[in-house]
């Protein structure tokens, strides 16, 4: 009897030990035979099977939730990255993050330093709960990225979760709307104030002429003053009216246009000016049948403005050249470029050229490039500039 009790105890102990090892290695696939087991082990094995079934159900639910979450994170437009704060090894990177930074794979956060050192430093320095907007160069274009960070702990490791979102279009649109509102208020107030002054000056001048008073210097001075007021008032009205053009464009007349025909029309239009100034215009179009859906009149206005600026930039160069080109990027967006080998611009100047009222020319109104930007934003596109002092400038138009 004692031997039988010890034998049964050893069997039970062995069963428990085997089950404990399986749990330790997270192996819940085994099924324990109940009918063939001794009576005192059958209840134990049934309990083991119930536990395994419960764990397998939990694992399936967790795996389903993981894949569900993974699919959601792959679909969102926000780039998401997690990495071990101690080693820098990445835990998970979604496709949006890879597309935003144009990288196929990222094993470690430290590898990002080779791609863009400044962005790498900003991510490393970003604290949990903080948010910051940084500028990132993607496909030779400046993109504004909003960085957000959070920290999570898993067992003995600390992971940093970083989210990246492209906010360039939203910021450009907000900036454009702000300027538009300012211009509306400004032009309304100025014209309301100046128009009566101009009218009054004209009326006073006419009344002075009809006065039956002996001509004298005082009267001539008064008439000259009225004339000056009228001239300056009309000048200010004309100046204000020019800024109204920034708000006149309300809708687009879209049509499919051949880029080849667009460039040929521009070449024909600008050729007399280019020949007169001995400037060479080079047209590069890799896809001869490339088409875009735009408001052709407004886009031509943008390109003419950029060509006129390029002519001004290269006029003093020994071998002046302007290049007009188009290509389709990897993201299927069409890009038009106006390049020149002119005097270039400083970084400080590039930050200001799209601001209304700002002009580098004494006779400039400062609405040309502002209007260009508004037209491109209405096309759901963008305009950016790259320039190096003494080497030239490239204006990049992105069309959706």
C-alpha cells in the first residue's frame, strides 16, 4: 500500500512537473489523454487540458488584437516608431514612417543619423509628452514634420514611442488663410479711408479754380497741395488695388493639359525677351506624353512669374541659363521645376520671399510669389525654393 501511494504520488508529481515546464516555455499545444490515465490522474489531466485551452484562447485573442492594431497603424497617415532607449534598437516601424523619411528599413534609431542628423538629434532630445515641428528635406523639398513622443515600459526595458506627421500642407494653408484675412481687412480699411480723401481733394481743386480771387502765390500753393494730395491718394488706391489680386482667385477651371504643350507655349511667349538678353532656355521633359490636371491660365501665370524672376537673376551672369523641366516622382506626383544659374539667395531671404508685401526689388509690389503660392495651394499642391548664393535657384512646383 505504501509503495502504491508513493508510486501514485511520483506519477502525479511527474505530471505536474511536465506541465510546469510546458508553462515555463509557453507550450500550451499538448493535449493530455484522460481515458488512459489512472483514475487519480484523470482529474489532474482534465485540469491541465482546461488550462491549456484557456491559454490558447487568450493567445489567439491577443494575436488577433495585435494584427488588428498592426493593420490600423499601417493604415494611418502618421508615422510611428518605437525603439529601446538603452540600445536604440527599433521595436516597430510602420509604413507611413518609412514613406515620410523615404527609408526602406530601420534597424536602429542611430542609423537615422546617416539619413538626417538634425532630425535624429531632435527625436533623441524629444521628451515624453512634448511636441515639436521640425523641417526635413525629402526628395529635395522641405517638409515640416510634427514630432510627438511618449515613453512606455515593458518588463525591464524602456521604449520610446515617436509619432511623425507631415504638417506642411496644413501650415501653408493656415498661413495663406491668415494672410488672406489680413489683406481683406487692410484693403477694405485703406480704400474706405483713401477714396473720400481723393474725392475731396479733387473737389477742392475744382472749387479753387472757380474762385474769383486775384491770382497769388498763396492760391497757387494751395492748388499745388490739393494736386499732391490727389496724386498720392490715387497712387495709394492703385497700390491697394494690386493687393486685391491675392484674394480674387476663388475657384479653378481644371482641365487636362499636356506638359509639352505648356512648355512650348511658354517658350514661344518668352523667346523674344530671352533672345534680347542672350539667355538660353533649356527644356527637359523625360515623358513626352506627360499630362497634368490644372487651371492652365493660372499655372501659366505662376510659371511666367518664375521665368521673369529667373531672367532678372541671370542677367548679369557670363553664361546665363534657365531650365524648365518636369518629372513624375515616386509618390506619383508631378513636379515642375524652374532652375537658373543666377545670383542665388541667402537662407534668410528664402524664408521671406513668399510673404506678401516682401520684395527684393525697389519697384516690386511683393505680390508675385505670394500669388504663385496661393495658386499652387488651390491646386492642392505646393511651391518650394532651393537656392545657393552665387550658384543659382530652383523653384519646385508640386502638382497633385
